[in-house]
């Protein structure tokens, strides 16, 4: 091998793993789950389910939406729809974004999209609401 071939082989060995991307592109849908449902200030022994939808394109989650999921906001339980237009994903398929509702504050969305067409994550309120929601979705 000459020096040029050896240098190209070394660069290729470094570049190829870095270009691997963990998330499978396409449309995803699934369910969300909140095990911390409150009623009159007490945790009720039941869970509430909602629905998540989003698409993965160009190393990002696009149009993330959560519907029909209850959160404890102030003294009442309320359905708060969460929508994030774009969440950038790193090479491991992980990312996070924030949705802010003008009435109850911010919600942090953390997501992991894997190369097997499955995704999971959490939605955590940081404003007036509480109750961490988990979700999973499939391609």
C-alpha cells in the first residue's frame, strides 16, 4: 500500500461510523401513558392514555403531537395538547424540544428513535402542570 491509500483507509474508518444514523425515517404513531392522575389533590389508582404522532425526516422529528392526555394543572386535571414542530436528533437518535402553553407553561419532550422503527420518550411539564408522561410509537 502506498501512503495515499493508507490515509484514505484511515479516514474511511473514522467517517463511516460517524455517518451511521440510528433513526428510521417515516411516520410514527403510538400511545402515551400517565400513571399520576390526580383527583382533588390525591393520586387516583388509574392511568390515563393519550396518542402521539410524528414523522422522522432529515435527522429530525417533525410535527410531534400529543392528544387526549391528561395532566394535573393547578387544582384540576386537564387535557393539554402538546405540539413541537421540529426536534433535532443526534447520531444516536435522541433529541429534546419544548412546547409552551400560554395558560399552563412549558412541557419538555425527550425522544429516542431507533433504527428498528420504534421510538420512546417522556413529556415532562415544567410550569403549572405535573405528572410525567411516557410514550412509545412504531413506524
